[in-house]
C-alpha cells in the first residue's frame, strides 16, 4: 500500500526515508492507515523499532520521515537459504524484544513477516505498522495511554495482512491480540530454520485450512534444534491460550535455549528419518537360533538409538505386525516411520543365513537387499554389517561422538555376545527374569568389561526386587551392577535410565530427576523424557511431568509413560483415563475409575490384572492388587490384604496402600505407612495436600508433620530443578 524513497534532510544534514501512499487516489482508508502507522511509531521508542522523525503533507499527500536503514530485509536474506541456528535465535530475540515494547503500549502489529524485519549491522529493526491496532483490554498494560482517534479500518469479513504468516484468529474474525504476533513469530522462526514456510496450499482456501488445522512439522537434530522446535510448536498453537502469553515469556525460553544450542555450522532442520527394525521371520524353526528373530533387531535398534540423526522405534512396537503380510502403509501410519528393515533367518547345518531388506514406507521401494551367511560365532559381525549399511545408505551425518558410539561397547567374544542376546529375550516376561539374570552373569564371565551387560543385569535385578524378590538384596545388586556399567562407559544411556529407575525406587527421586536432566541436555531421547514423567511426579513437579510426556510423544508417538498417574494426582481424572496404559497400569486404572465414580469398572480391571500377575509370579504386585480390590469392594478382608501388601517397596505404591488404609477407617496404620512413603521418596506435595481419601487424617498432628516434611522435600526438588540447565530444555514445552 505504500512506497518508500531514500531522501536527504537538508536542515539536519542526514539521510532519511520518506514513506507515502503508493496511490493517493485509491483506497480511502490508506491515508488513515498511514496516519495510524505514524502514531504507533511515534508512541514507541525502542532500538529494535524503526524510528519516526516527522510527519508532513505536500499537495494533499501525507508522508512520513523515518530513519534510513542500512542492511537488508529478512526476506532478502532468506532468498539465500536457511540461516544458522545462532543467527535464527538472535533475530528471533530481536523481533520479540521489539514486540515486548509494542505490546507494552497496548498495540498489536498484525503483519509480521520477513519483509517487515530489517537486518542491520546493529541488530533487528521492525517495520511497517500500517495494520497495527490496539489489543484486547486484557493484554494492554495499565497506565498506558491508548491512541487517540481509535477507529475500525477493516470491514468485517475482510482478511488483512500476509496470509502465510497469519494466525488462525486472523482468518476467523476473532480479535487479534499479542498472541497473534507470537504465532507469526513462530512461523518466521520455522522459515529461518528451514527456508520453507510451515503452512502450504495451492489455493487460498487450502492455505487457510492448513493455518487453522495443520501442525507445524517437528524439527529434529541437535538438542538446540529440538528445543527451538518446541518453542515454535508452542508459539504456533492453534488456540491462543496454548501459546506463549507474552513476548517476554517466549524471549525467556529462547534465551534459555541459547545456552544449550550448538554454534557450529548452519543447522538445516528437516524431518529426521524414522526407522523400525521388524522382528525377523524364521524360515525353518530351530530351537538354537530362533531367539535371534527378536534379539538381532533389538541389537541393531540399540546401536542406532545412540545416534542423534535418526529416530528409531522399538521392535516391540511392531510386534503385532504379521511378518508374512506386512501392510507398509498401516505400519508407517501407526509407528510414524518412513524406513523399515525386514529380515529372515534360515539355519542349515552349522550355517546361518540372514537376509535383510531396507524398505521405504509407505511406497514399498526397496532401498537395498543383503544376504550374509556365517556361524553363530559370526553374529556380532553380521549385526555390525547391517547397522553400518543402514547408516551408509541413509547418509546419516555422524559426528565424532556418534562414530565413537558405534564402535563402543562391543563384547570381547562371540560367546559373550550370544549369552547377552539370549538374556535380552528373557526380560519381557517376569517368569523369565531369573533366567535373564543368569544369562547376563554368564556373558559377563566371558567379558567382565562389557558395559551393556552390566547395565542390563542391573535392570533385571531391579525388576526382580521390585515385583517378585527380596527388595533390599536385589536393589543392592542392581546398584553395584549399574555402577560397574558406568565406570566402564560413563555415557551409556541404558545404564543411566536404569539407574534413574532404581533411584526413584529407593527414595532418591531428586537424584533420579537430576540424572535424567543431565541426559536431556545431551540429546532429545524419548526414553529420558518417559523416565522424567515418573521422577518429576515423585518430586511433585506435575506440570513439568506433563511437559515431559508431551515432548516424549512428539519424538515417539508410540512410547508408553506413566502420565496417567500424573493426571490422576493432579485431579484431572478424565485425562487420566484417556492416557491409561491398561497393560501396565492396572492399579492406577482402578483408582482412576474409582475417582470417576466407576467403581465396578475399576474392580473388574483389578480382577483381570490379578490373574495375569499371579501367572507371572509377581507375588508382591499380586498382593497389592488384591488389597486394592478389597478396598474398593468394602471387603472385611481389606485390612489384612493391605497389611500383606505393605512390604511393597515402591514408595508411590506404598502411598496408595496408606491412602487405602485411611479409606477403610484405619487412620493409625495409614499414618505409619504414609510416613514411610514420604521418607522412602514419594513427596508429591499436591496429592498429600488434596487427596480426599486422606481427609480422615487431616485433624491429626502427625499428618501435618508428614505434610510439612513432604513440602520441604518438594521445594528442595523444585529449587534443584530450576537451577539445573537441563530444565531449560524441558521448560520450553511447559505452560508457565
């Protein structure tokens, strides 16, 4: 609508810019818009906003006198391609700093786009306020004068601005506010990272539909890129209440990400390759080698999972797929993958033939096919060949650390590797945990320096101690094994994950949280985030627990977390029911349904799960489930059953036993166990403070002492969380 000339101010001897209406005889509102732009620019004095010097009129034509900028627009810069990550964040901060000042004066820009962002040697300058208007009253600071002569210059139903950068509310006639500019800033950040716009459409209607309904693609890569991606996702949320509520809040997260972002070569963000290795198909059953059908895919997956440049799904996620009739489109949709490795195994005499294909989904294009033969002594070499061929064929950009990880943690001999692979296949059933433990021990006898063997041994000791063994003995063995693993390889992810689970179980939830935050700084690992869901809940940091789940699901939509318990503790019972993993969280399911008034459904779930865990030999969990069922049914056996379950070692489970005692009218026993639960590491303050089943205890002084101790530990964990650099990675996905 306007045209800008370079000019020279002879009175002050300086170069300036003159802006005037391109066609003075055209749109009658153009003059009013230019006048409003002058008023907006004059009301804001900020180094990131182009300065207005004067306003004048000649021959009936209005003109603005503004500072003449030297540099280029962001639009011109983007013509040369994406920007390096540090530059993206620096420009983003400049835009947001300008918006802070503009929004502070009660104004919304409404037309943020790269051509209105000018890059100078001294920083960013925000231009063109022709479409600016006052924000909703809730987003205008108090004691800030509004612009005189406020009037509506846009007719109802008319879309103004630049569509590809618009927020959904600009297309649906909702009133724009500060969060509208935040949405546009998120779009600009995405374009700077990728060189492309997030919303596409061949027609205006297709484009508008994409803006209102489509989600901005996820940007993977380094920890900095992933963290920036989460900022963009929050900024471009469809609902304004889900976005950052101010430019300053978004700026704060951007500054925090700058502390973890890499500052090397430009980061070209793209959708990372997502791969799953399917269980191999056995062509001729053989008891000696059939375990490799699952073990080999697991081992390949474990090697690839250490790489930041690829997202790998667990073979278990594809276990329901019929290997004889693979529906690539359905599998790709369900697991969100675009590359699939399939394979077959055939043993003849003492030779094993492994055939593998790397397939692109959903098209079914075969990228390569490979056949290799060898003895059981050659399995390690076959596994390594397949892993390296996947890396080479996908042209994965490996840094020095990733190259080292691919060469690291190799067992000393084939026999150690075989024992290890056999053990890994026994951990999926509680009935086989003792077998797995013994096989890991044999692998480590062959190679005492094999770190993954020690890590897996520690994890199986933890499982046995928690569900079906002697907790003190097994937990001690678990900690010894995990320490050995980390002495050999301090950066081994599986060891840190298992150690965090152990720490949560033995009363060190804060330490587990800090360990996982350390891991989160190094890479965006969905397993780390899943562990944080539990650790943060134990510490009482519920909003952060939910944020960890959301980020884990962004990275791996198939991952299972304990988020339903977080929702339940928070009092959001419907959401807790929606997110239940009923194959793993039967005790939680019972309380969730009971909290919704669906007691019969909760009892039915407990009965089903009791039968399952009894068959698997998990007597500790079986006793606890029976006790919970008796509590819900009002059985006279409830107290005795709860007492038999009171040795359950997990502190969150112990809390649920304590609340059950309170519910059946046993307040003294409830207080004793509640004190143990808090001492043993479950100090989620919100549930202690608000759980209705604890109401019979609230008049007892002992309860208030317990509550004070829980609050102190919660506040201590909160301080530790806020001081830890890794919390900044998580914070960008959390509503403040």
